[in-house]
C-alpha cells in the first residue's frame, strides 16, 4: 500500500528516471486511488494533495504504463549516447533549450529535463498539448485524488455535495456551484470511467 504514496518520483521505475505519476499519469492515479480508497485519514489525504503543485499540469491518459514510458525513454536516451549523467546533462542543454522531447510508440510526446536527484537525473513529464494528454489545474487534480481516495467503495459517480464537502474540509477550497458539470474534474472522471 505505502509504495503507492510518494511525493517526489516513482521509486519502482528504473533508474535514472524520475517521474511523478501522481501529477502526470491518470491511469496510475486511478489505480493507486482505488487501491488506497478508504484507507487514509483526511489529514494524510490533505498532506498528499499538497504535493500536487504548479500552475497547470499535463496529465497523460493514454494506454502506456509508467514502466513502459520509462523503458521507451531509456531506449531513446541510450540511442543518443546520453545514458550517463554527464552525457545526459550535455545532451539536454546543448540545444539551448535545457530540455529534449521524445515521441513514444503511441505518439505521445514527453519532455526530458535534468532532474535534481543524483540517481534520478532524467526528469520526465508529458509535453504541453501532447496527444493523449489533458492540461488541468492543480486544484482539479487535487480534488480528483482526494475524492477517489475518500471514496470508500461508494462508487465513482460524483455527487456535488460530497465533492464540495471534500473541497472545503480536506483541501480548504471553495465549493463548486451547484449544477456545474463542465468542470475539468468531471472530464477526469469520464476518462477513468470509459
């Protein structure tokens, strides 16, 4: 159970990949939330959701697993001769942009940056407007995570009163207006339930 909760990178992915599935992979989030549903107290859920930051997030909803994404990226990095940290650092910075983009087998595009961890120096996330990706606000993703971590087997068809209770008590966010069905939260729910 606890291996699904992390705040920096997925420790199960091969080194030197640093990838935050809780911020960038809807399939991982959905599976992890179902696995942990009803097991965590509200303060732990709130603490976990605080780790989801930024102004906007690119969220992959395609069929590739985090392990497959990491493997495909490592193959491309090896082909570029950039698998050790010094070569990788030169490779991502010598184009003047400070990052590289790689297209994977499902046509999704991934950004590779220099990570901040010695043993996890290949930081990856989906590219902006990549195929099979959505742009969401962190508060939307926090609400999605908190809702499904709290679900306790009560089904996956969100109720606005329950959503607002979670927003106000766990996330310290204002309530959504009654009758709102076009919020990106519901888009995420639809992707998970399809």
